[in-house]
């Protein structure tokens, strides 16, 4: 199945609609098309092949180059600038890149002639080209390497069809407004960021692009600019609430909601959001599903604390007897780069095995208990870290918490908690709090206070780094 190139469609039907705003430059869809065509002409002069790497920050240049790549009929390989060079080269070799475009300030001495700085790329004398007229739904638009919280990252293939159905499901859930403007501070190399750009092309929506998260700057944007939606992770939301308390500012009249990924948030935070009239839509998704596929309505947030909600329109959900979450969705990736057998092993009668474990309440709302590979066995009993964390996040003195297993000669493993919050909290009080809500074997007996938890680009906790500290 094919569809008209989404950028060409918007440039034709909504030429004067604002497509991208980075706070300095403002481009309509027609202007984006014109600039992307020039960049595609430069790209045609390189020996790129069918895939082009992008190692870049959130910037207007990155946005335009990404569109130039897909509108040239090529695939973007998104690379995480936070990676060590060894990790970076492993992914570049795995994806067999001949060309990787690099933001100037991200260049490294060890980079070879496959890497082209943005400034050098701009100097290339381009030739006249036409952008591809159609996108094939089965064609791979982007490749993103999984975060690798365990094991080596795998290159997830994301087709145009995956992106389209992800956008459609999101729109059916969140609704569309002709004046929508989505603030993108999530890294574009991550699905939470790039999906905003792809939705923009499908919805005819403005992207307000921000280079990095700064709570004061973001609060100012939300107050003074017509942003209607912002994607956040829990720590961002809490920082914004703190600034809101200090500054006593109101968000603009066009603002609709926060889309919260990377984990659910606690009742005190949701109550605070309610007091400030900030709707929060919590959701669940992954790189393999091109962003969220399950979401909790803002109106259900306080009634269903800890839940990620219900499947979106194109998503089917079921649980195995052990609680593993299985999914079907047209937004699901067809597989992993150079690993054709990997996706097949993750399928069960056509259902995708997520590796996450959860449970449904009587109303069919999903709660994530944890990952199968993160499960602890203590004295023969199963303990899922996220179940324990969800309880402790209700404690007013705890801002963030991560629970991991510590080796124990008597019990096999025991839960240990790393806590960001009020360091005057006493261990015995925290244990007592746990006993009020959890079976005793699930309650951590040791609490280690830290200034922050190690996370990957998507905000997920790197538990293996915490386990290394105690085992």
C-alpha cells in the first residue's frame, strides 16, 4: 500500500500552516518542502546508499535533514549522541552506514570519512532532484536502536505504515485540534521525539522544537506560546510543577494536556496537576510500537492510580497466565535489523511478547508490574520492582525510587531501594509504610538515598547499574 508523500501533501493542501518553530526560525510546510528539496539534492551527491545515519541534537537542521532523508526514499538510522564511541561504531557497522551526518559539536577525533559534519554537508553543491512522490507503507522509514537496559541494543525497523497507524491511534485517543502545537523536548533520536515529527506531517500540526529540557524555559514557553501538548517523563512533570508553584504562572489558553510516558506518576503529583488544571494522559509504548499504544484518559488518572490505561483503537491486548503482556497492532515493527529470527521468537500465534508483566483490573485497565527479566525471586516468591515502586511513589517524601534485587544467602535475593527524596526519612518508617500496602517479603529493608537515578534517553531506569553497586 502506498500513500502520497506526507510532506508534499501538507505543502500542497496547507502551504501556509506553520510546520516547525524552534524559537528563532519559523517555517511553513511549503517552506519546509523547499528547504528539504535543496538538502535532498545535496544528499544525492553523496555515496549514502539506502540508509543515512543522523547523530544530532534537537535542532531545525536535524529536523530538515531527517525529512530530506525519508523524502529521498532512504532510511534514517537514528544514533544516540550519548553513546561511547565503541557503542556508536558498533551500531554504525551493524547498519552498514556509508554516510552519517553529524552535528558539528558532536564530532569526535576518532570519526572516519563516513562522518560528515552538518557544516560540510551544507557546502556540497547539490543537484536538481524531486522528492519521492509516495511513501510505501512497508518501506522502513527509520531505524532506532533499543535502549539496551539489558543486553546489546537491536536496530528496530519502523515502517511508514507503523508510523501512520501510531499517529492515527494517537489522534483517535487524544483528539485533534486545528490549532494544536506539540512541544518536542524529547530527543528526536528516540521514538517519543521522532513520532511527534511524523504526526506533524500526518496531522498538519506545528512542532515547537526545543534543544533540551530546562524547566524554567519550558514553563515560559508553556505560558507565553500557543503550545497545546507536551510529551514528558515523570521527572520533567515534577520539575515543571515545582516551577509552577514558584512562579505562580498559568499556561496559555491553547494548552490541552501533558502526555506522560516512561512510567506512571503518583497520586500527590496527579493531585497537584489537578489543582493547576493540567490534564495528564499517562501511556505505555515502546520503540517496537512507534510510541504509545495503551493510554489512560486524563479523567481516569486519579481513579486508576498506577494504571497505564486501555488499548488504543488499533491495539489488541491479552495476558499470558504468568502475566506477560501480549500485543497486536499495525504499529508494531516488522522486526530487527540483521536479526530476522529475533521477531519470530517474540511472537506467539501472531501476538508480540513484550517481556513486560502486568495485570488487568475488573474494568480492563492495565497495570505494569515489571519485566520478566527484572523479576526477583526471594524465598520462592516473585517480586516485580515496579509493583513495589508504585506503592512507594505514594509516599510524600519520595520523589523517585528504583528497586533491585540484592543477592542473599538465605533468601536468594532481597529487594533494595534506591531513593531520590527527603534524606531525613528513617528506614523503619519506610519499612512500616511498605508493610501497610505490600506483602512483607516485597518490602525493602534497605534504602539508599541518591541524588538521581541512572536512566537512558527514554527515561527508563538502568537497573543493571544499580545492581552493580550492591552485588
